[in-house]
């Protein structure tokens, strides 16, 4: 077996792999064994027809496609494992160049190669100053959210609907005087101001009185999901059956003692400020990382091949699908809700995929430039941390981590060191 590499533009390459004729013969025999039970020849029981007779009757090419599918993956992986200097970062585009009996089997694989990086300035990068201060308004909003979560819901009967009320309504919609499909609901829960209904609907219920029918006039948006209703004027007959509102607890020492470990409102407020400050600091660190890495990327040069971006986008799409699945949704259902398809979904992923690749490449370049190393102790500590994250005993978890995974952990730890280095050396102006 042999490999030839032809470098193409934009970090693409054409790999030509030649497999010995006898290896291809073995693959055709394997293809014969795989398919012999499907082939019928008069005078022979199924599965008992000799390979030579089948090839004589139908031509030797009958097994070539299956033989190619058998031999290509193994040959491709073997050559890449023996030539580790070739860093492929995309799925291969395979073409068979030669497939004849008694001759070497030759195929090509067009692939994207990991691009080199001409690293820009990464020490002392200057970025805009990040605000870490916590205002009284932010503290008030945090406390108000806590009051909201501890509020009581009470029924209201002595006044009309107002903004933020929780209502139970019946409604029926009409276009040109005719009721339309999907425009009717009974005992429907609606919070005024939630934006759940068509723009303008909820605001017109403000002032409505319990059990009195009101007319609500709206216009369906031009981008409404039902084609027959786009841009149409409609009238809804609505009856409010129930009105409820939230009753917030008084902002006093008693409230503070109920929602926290503190006895006074002043102490509770100081604790809220402390926690907000800690969060602001953590958020600022993330913003600083993003800003510094973006600055380094903008000052660096690299030619990222499109298939590399496509591969990253597909990985991100798969991760997104996995997250949806944990929420009980499929990607197909997500497409129905959003009107997207796989092609448009992947296109949407591409800018983020490109940014992720650029960030990784420059950080790898920084790690290499600074000679960052990772010790066995570093890797063990990270494995212990991962075990704790998965709720497993470290000794039980370690055997599940193979050599490939350890290599990935080592690379990720180098990236983390590079991130810490460029961020710690950056300056806010």
C-alpha cells in the first residue's frame, strides 16, 4: 500500500492511496461471502455457488462495489495512522480511480488539512474596559425577582383587568365575519403583557370586566405561520372569566429572614450585592476572554478550508440535537417549529463554527509558541474532576478513559493554559 499527497488550494489536499492487487482480491472474496446467499443459479443451492462461476456469469465487477466499500475505510485509516504529519480535519470525498482484476486498487480522498497559523500579537493585548460595578438598580431588580418568586396569587373580582394580570378567557376569532379554524379557545390561561397572543390583542383586554364580552380587533402579521391569515384583519370576541394578580411580600426584615439566612433587610441587601459582584466578575472574565481571543484572531492569518467549517458545523448541530433530545424534542420537531431544514440549520451554524475553529487554532499556536506542557498529574487531576462531575468514583471512572481521550484532555488543558496566559497578560484601556 502506498500514499501520495497532492496539496491543493486553501489547505485542501488530494490523497491517492494504492492498495496491492492481492488485497483487493481478498476484499472481493469477502464481498462474495457477504452476498452469496442472495444469489441464485440453476443447479445450485443458495449460498453454494462458487465465486468463479458467479463472476463468469455476471462478470467480476459484480463484487467490485462491495469490495471497494470493504477496502477503502481500512486503507484510508491505516495510511492516516502511519502518516500522523497529515492532519485531516474533514470527512473525505472519495473517488475510485482504478478497479480492475489483477491490478492494484487505487482511490483518492479529497480532504481538508489543518491550516497553519501566522500568529499575531498575543501578549499585552489591549481591549475596552469591562464594567464590573453593581448599581443600586441592579440590586433592587434582583430583590424584586425574589419578591416575585415569593408572591401570592390572589383572585380579583372588584376591578377590571390591568397589565400583568393572570386571566382565564374564552375567545373566538372571525375574519370577514367568518370564524376561522384554530381561532377558538375556552378557559384559556393568559397573562396580560406576556406577548403570547397576536400583537395588540392583550393590551385591548385591559379594562375588561369579568363575564362581559369584549371585541378585540387585530391584524395578523405578514409572517404569521398560517398562510390564509397572513396580513388579515380579525375580530375576536373575548370573555374574561377570572382575574388573578400577584401580591408581593412587604420589603422588610421579615421578608429578608424568610428568603435568606439574614435577620435584617440591610444584611440581605449587602449579600445580594456581594453575589451580584461575584457574578459580574465571572461574566467579566468570560467577556475578557472573548475580547482578547477575538483581538488575537483579527491580528493573525490563517486560511480555513470550507469543509473544515462544514465538519465543525455538523458537530455543533449534533450537540444541539442532543440537547434538544434531553428536553424531549427531536431535531425534526425543532425544524417544524422554526420552519428551517437541515441545510438552512447548518448554514446558521457556520459563522459560529468558523469562530470556534479560529479561536482554537490561535490558542494552539500560543500554547506551542510558549511551550506549554501538561503533566500526568495534570491529566489525573482533570480525570478526577470529570469523575466528580459525572457523580462517579474516580477509580471506577479512570478505566473508562482511553489513551485517545487522555490525548484530548492534554490538548484541552494546553488550550486552557493558553487562555489564562493571554487573558492575564491583556490590558483594559
